[in-house]
C-alpha cells in the first residue's frame, strides 16, 4: 500500500472501537495519519458487549454472502480494493458458513485488536467520551448503543427529532416477483402527481386469513438488553393487529382514497408498496415493520395475493438503534452539518449490519483523509456498491429514511449499461462486473 508522505500534527480522534471505528482507524493510520482511538470499554460497558476487544461481534457471526453477484459480495469486492482490515481479519478467522463469510468471534476480534494495537500511528485511550473534541477532527463511530451522554450531545447538535432510538425496517420485495394482476398503481385521492404506490388488494376473506396467520406467527423475543419502547410510527404490524381485527384496515392497510380500476370499487384492504429506487426494481412494504421471525415473514406476507410468489430482498425488523437522519443532518462527506470537524460512521449514520458498518467506516476515513490532504471531496460514484450505500445515507428522502443493509434495492439499474433485455440473474451478474470496473476506475483517480 502506498502511504502518504504527509503526517498530521493534530491527531484524528475516533470514538468507538467497533467495526466502523476499527476500520477507519486502520485506514488513516496506514496513510501516516495519527489516530487516537477511544473506547469506553472496559471502563464503562454496554448492555451487550462482554469484552474490551475491538470489533467485538455481539449478535451474529456472519458478514453475509461472498457470492460475487450478491449485493454483499459486490460491497466486499470494493472494500477489499481499498484494503479493508475487517475483511482481511475475517478471512483469517473464517469458519464454515456455506456461501456466507462467517467467523469465530473471539479469534476475529483478537486479530483486529492485535492489528490495531501494533500499529505505530494509533494511540489508545479507555474511557467514555461525552462530546467531540474541541481541536482537530472527531469521528463518532459509537454504534447503536451510543452512551447516554454522547446521545444527549447528538440530540442537541441535530435537533431531537432527528435522532431515533428504534429503527423501523419494513420488508423490500423484488419487483419482478409481484403479481401485477392483483395490484394497481395509484396514490390515495390521486394526490402527489406521478402514481407512486403499488396497491396490493385483499378481499374480506383474504384479509381475515392474513390477520389470522399474522397473529399466530412466531415473533422474535427482545434481547436481554432491549427495553421495547416504540414510537407511535414504529409499532410492529402484528402488535397493531393484536388490538383488533380491523385495526390494520384503519392503519397501514386502509383502502381509503383508492379505487381498484379492475373492479371500479374501493378494495376491502390494501398493502401499499413504495419504490425503493428510480428504476423501481424493488418495492418497500409501507408500514410493515415487524418482529416476526424471518421464516414466518415470508410465509405470512405471501398470504397477500399479489405477493404469493414474492422474493424478499430484505425482511423486516424493529430493534433498538441510535441513528441520525442522515439526509437531514449529514453533509455528502459524512460530516455533521453545523459541525464540519465532526464526522459520523457506522450504524449511527443509518447503515444496518456488520459489513455495512465497516464499509461506512472506510467511507468516513476516506473523506477525512481527503480533507486533511487538501484534496477535493471525491465520493465513489453511485454505480458502485459503496456509492449506492453512501447515496442511501446522505441522499434518501428524509421523510422515509430508515436504516438499511446493502441490497439490490439501493442500486439503480438506470446507471448501468445493457440491463433492459436481461433476466434477473443476468442483471445481477452484469451489475457485479460493472460495479467493480466503475469502482476501480474511480479508485485509481482518487489515490
């Protein structure tokens, strides 16, 4: 790796030694930038962590698919081009996981901790940080379990309504697997200009069958460190249904303001799907955040006639998460509006998942490096995996912003060549080839 000849006198302070913070610290240190990595553990532990090691995995041990034509595989390819510490150490700690990159948690975090602690450009400080540093750059990579004191600072810096404590993730569906004969395009009361919503209809019996299946389905119990306090707009759909059989028909499934052109009448109930991208290759199930187990979600949601054969790009969930509304409060370089020396990375920006948190750490570190070197801000193009993820964080509609993992719904096929005549598998394979080509071309000009 080519290292920068320039060294900064004032170190970059990175708060949080999770995946994003570890990735960012290593990226900058490898480029001869002095880094101070702050981790409050073991001085102050979180409800989930058990050790003081860096990059400790507290939930699953998987970094998702390694298939080159999968969205996670495409993201991995780009991260490896940059020199991802997390992926390098994950490969050393890999355990059998089928197509997924699964790791031995202890070996993995030991490897990451050893790589960071042996680096001459990284200094370590244990203890809680309650606000950014007055001088130099501060990168906040504190994850979904950000301490109360730092959360309070973020509330003040971003305005309280822009900081959320629970994310509401609805399923996303491959548009090619939706039965259009049981759905129609329309906005309620024909408002909003272009017809944006795909409305999946249910008659009275279909609705009753759906509600019965929903209420009987097995839910994911809260983790031991989670206290379930939901905002009104984040109620799990099964919890709403439990308050009365018709409650959903007056909530997320209300048919008011809609006329089915196939019948000329208002449907008994509808599930509205909202496009995830300009190309409309993926649709979001509006208001369908849920704590159903993954297998149950596929079974229950396929009770909706238009989704009988649906393929889910992402399944829904609700869990504790501290994250800012990125499109409102972050600049394009992931610095905080009003605080140009404060950068954010990882789950606190609204990415979801281990792989995505590490990727966001790389992006923030790259933009900090560009700033310190006096270079212009050059983000990855949107026809790359990293560029698509960044576009979600900083360029989404703030009114509908939700945390997201990497998935094909974030990619807009309109920015790729030769897609119109291809089938789904061919599209993804072609996109995987083009994304890495696009990324390599950009990276060569950036470094």
